[in-house]
C-alpha cells in the first residue's frame, strides 16, 4: 500500500528518518517513492507493522494512501 504526501506538507522532515525503506525524500515538499513504499496488508496481517511509521509521526497529517 503506497502512501503519498499532500500539499499540506510543511517540510518539517520528521517522516524521512522514520521510513524503514528509505522511500521519503526532501524537496520543497517531501515526496514518497511508491516503488519503495511497500508496507502492505500482508505485513500488517503478519504483525510486522501496525501503522505506517511516517503517518504516525506527521504533525500535520498530510500522509495518505496513494
């Protein structure tokens, strides 16, 4: 399940180091590479992840499902 960062991004940078796959990169707004953002339902079911790390730390809730 790929995520994306919306225009509400304030470029605070807290999401980038939280991504275990290195899918987030800086710019005017941060962006998520959908090819690297592979946290999927199978990982959730297997208990490997419970929430997308980036979503959990975003202070403005601008990270959504793509």
